[in-house]
C-alpha cells in the first residue's frame, strides 16, 4: 500500500472513483496545468489500485469531516455575533433560556414512553386540566388512554374536551408551559429516588420470611424493589443454593485471600462448591495454604471476609452481572 500519495495522485483516484460525468463537471473548475498533472498521475502503472483508492477516499472523508466541523463552529460564531450585536445581554439570556426549555421539554416527552402510565398519572394528577390536556396531545394514543383511565369520570371528560378543542400552544404561554412540565419531571426523579429509599428503610422492620413473601407476591413486577429486598435478605449461606455458573461468575471478582479466609472454616461439602468454580490463581493459593496454621484468622476476620463476598455479590446484582431471576430462584 502506498502511504505517500501526493494530492494529484489522490485526486486522480477520487475522480476515477466518481466516474466520467462527475469527473468532467469537477475538471471544468480546475486550471489546465492541474488537469495535466492529474492525467500524468493516471498514466502511472498501478495508480488505480484498490489500496490507493481506499487511501484517497479515507483522506477525503477526513478532510470533509474537518470542513463540516469548521462550518459548524463558523455557524456558532455567526449566531453569537448576531445575538450580541443586535440584542442586549438580558434579551439574549431570555432567548437562550426559551430554546433550552423547549429542548428539555421534548427530551422529557420522549422519556414518558419509558415510564409506567401510573407514574405519569401520579405526576400529573394535581395539575390543571389545561396543562394535562396539552401534554397528552404529545403522547401516543395507547399511553393517553391508560393515563386517562385513572382519572375520575368528570375530570377525564374535562381533559378530553380540552384536547379536542386544542389548536396549539399560544406563543405567550409556550415557554411557561415548557417550564411547568420540565419542573414536574425534575420532581419525578426526586420522587422516584425518595420512594425507593423509603421502601428500603421500611423493609428493615420485616422478617426474612415476610420479605420473601413480598418478593414473590407483592413486588413481583418491580425489579428495583426486588433487588433491594434480595440485597437485604441475602446471606453468605445462600451462595450454596446458587448454580455453579453463578458461583463461577461471583468468584471471578473476588480476591483470592478474601475467598480463602471466607471458606477457611467451612465444612468440606461447602468448600467443594467453591473449589470446583475457582480460577487457577485462587485454586493454587488455596492448595498452597491448606493445612497451614493461620493464627491471624480470627472468627471476626473470617466473618468480615464473608461479608465482603456477599457485598461483591450485591454489587454484581446491581450492575446486572448476576441476574435477578437467578438469585430469586433460591427463595422459591
């Protein structure tokens, strides 16, 4: 591959790639001296090799990318020059904030498709029917029907009536509407976060059996809460009920010394469950140290190591490295 093609050689390759008609259109705009140099390059043997054409195309793409980037920067400079020369600072801030509010509004509208319709209702239920009706005109019909089904009959028909008579947002109300909706979505994030923190704290008052019952029956459709329940009830002993594949994944992320301490005083049948899923390093460390006296291995240190193993399992669950459905099975 010739990595030292000059500009004329690259032009020759590009023109050949474009074909006769387009090449003639381009050549009309060039000096005859430049055209002659391109023709001389075309007469060279192997100039139109696959490698040379690829190099020429890639260089062209790179150059085009730089031109477009520069154009984009020029456009921003152009807009800034207009704004700062025609408007004062206060007017510019108002104008830019309106643009920002509008962009954020449409971003939030797209997010609604990912929300449960009940959550959307919870956000909107205290809002004026006019606000609700305008927002619903931006949503898909199935989502709108589900949201409306949660309102009382009179309120529902009030919203529908406004939707049917909606002719677009008035210009002087548009920005205020975007601000209202954006603030509602900002509150939703806070509400959702607080909701799960509240549930997490509330679960502390229940027994393990109660939590398992909630896991299987009450919160069976809410994976976030199910994860929180499992993170509360999972113990070191529960690891022995996992399948070998899940134990193997868990052990991949655990330090060999912590692993060794955690199984140091376990019965043989449980040790084997770990041994068959260890990495070579972990297994070698175990074989090397087995039978040695470890005076520094107090019961407290062994328990700390076990807690670290469980902590890693919970981290892997939160990151979806270990799957929720696999951990749920042990409580069936």
